[in-house]
C-alpha cells in the first residue's frame, strides 16, 4: 500500500483493515468495551462483568484523556480509513446479517479499548500471583519463588541472561540430556528444596494426590522456549542479523495477524554551510499487526527489524482483604467504607444487568464469579479450579487487584503489606 504522506499511509491501514476484517473490528469493539451482551445477548454478561471489573474501559478512557494532538491525529487518520469503508460497503460480512446488526462509526475510543485489551493480557500476571499464593499453602516460600520467579535473584545467576549455555545449565543443575525420560525429575534439588518432609515438598506427589494434577499445572509451560531472539551478523552468511519472534498469543488476542506493507514519502532537512537543504525519500514499514490497532507487533523498515514479546512484568498486585457489611479492614487497622462504581450492562433481547464494582485503597475487589468457565480464555483452567474452591469465600475475605494502568490509583501498588498476604514482596 503506497501513500504520499505518513498519515495517508495510516489512513490506508485503517481502510484495508476494515475492507478485510470489518466484522472482527466490530466484535472486538464490543468485547474490549465490556458491551458484548449488547451484541450476543445474555451469553456475553459474564465476560462484560470481567472486562469492566478488571478495568479495560476505565484504562482506555484514561488513555484518551492523556493523548496529545499528534497522537489524536494519528489515531483519527486510522479511524477515518475504517469509517470510509463502512460508509461505502455494498455488502456487509455474513455475521452482520446473522446477528441482524449494523456498524456504528468507529472512534478513537474504540482503538484505545483495543490497545488496552492487548496491554492487559500482555502484562497479565495476577493469576500467576494467585497461583503463587496458593502454592505457598503447600510449599515453603523459597521453593515457590524459584518455581515462579519474580525477582532477578530467583533466575539463573549467570551474569549473561542473553545466552544460557549447556555448561551453565549443568552448573545450576538444570541441564536435561536429550534422552532424558522424565524432564520433571532431573533436578531433585528443585523438587525437594530443603524439605523438612520429603512427602510434603514432593511437587509431583503432592499434586498427584490433589485434584490439580502436576502435568495439568505445568502443561502450559513445558513446551515454551525463547520467543524472541536474534543472531548477530557476525554469525550469518550475509553479514546481516536475523531476528526471530513468536507472538505466543492465544485466539483471544488476535485470530489472525494482518500482514501489510505501507510506504510513504519522508522529508528531511539538513543544515549545510549554504543553509538548510530539504530532500525526500521513500520509506516503508512491513510486518504484521493486529486489526483495530494502528501498530505493528513485528516490523521491518529500511533501518531495522523489530519484534514484540511479553516479558511478563510485575504490573499487578493482589491483596487479601477482610470485608464485612460494606466495609474493609484498611492497612492502618481501621474499618473503611468500600467504594463503589455502579455499572449497567445492556443485554440484547433481555433485561439490563446492574452490578457494582467495589474497590478499596489497595485495588478492585474481585468477586468469586469473575473467574468461571464462562470467562475463559481469560484465565487458566487449573487456576480457575483453585479460585472456585478457595476457602476465603467462606471467611468474609476477598482479593483486591491493583494494576499500574488503572485510573483508580491505589496507594499500595507494588507495596503489599505483609499483614495482608505477601503474594509478592
């Protein structure tokens, strides 16, 4: 796709996204704004509650409020391209006729919602924190920190995290020979870490006896390797570097990456002895991006190649709150009122659903029904079973979730007090 200007290219990007994926744009607009029930009926209510509670729409509104004029112009050109197609389409995709719905004008708010959708799930670690906390009921804290590391000291202390060689793995007892029959029993120290009782700290035996099987727990991890790596040009035949990235994104994130190449004219001004000299050249971006977002996850330009990877940063904290009669026990030992935000979900062919999002000075309170089979694939099945069977629901307690991008700013983010529950230090 060729354009005269950069903004023209971004307009064209929105145009082709809508031309090829109009239904996908429409569906994800409803999903990321917590309005799926308006499109599909009562089936969408649990997902809408989940999306609104964890704060995607709140974060999107905060993002829009923070945009400068250049950012708005960038997003508006993309949106204009989408709407140009929608205004002139002769035949909508089949899904519009099946659900008997139309296409409302796309807005930069819709784009912000999709950006936040990716941000939430590429920094999703609250379910891992929950898993870490539940594992501390079975194992000592040091073992859990090594199994699910969150600080540098828990990783390989090689001094070179870019490359881990076989002899370095052997040094730390993690090397697995190619003919190893059981990958999970190679490092006995890992599975019996200073065990007071071998039965208690035998990871496999403990989970074999519980309803959360060991294999099910680690099934999402054991086939995962490096998903972003590069080879220096010193080691290639052409002398050029090789970059490899694998998005590792599930179907909820992007059903199909959209490959595209956009090019435009760029003008530069150079200062010379005789004064400024302007010159123009053609440049381009080629790669893959997600529909609904005018951004590239994987790119190649005349100057560089780039790729994205989820680094699983510690972007969220969980707290265990004592809640009673609309009040919670604050960190200073006093009972404070739980704050509320009233939400109304419009349901297609059904009655409106009213519910309150509750929050404390630590975070948004997560109700028990936020993690069920109806809100898959937003969480892991094993973690869901742990959540639903958790004893806290019978003890007058709830978990509070704090996220760095939630506009409901929580004073204790990344400062969990030990009196709550030290899921993270």
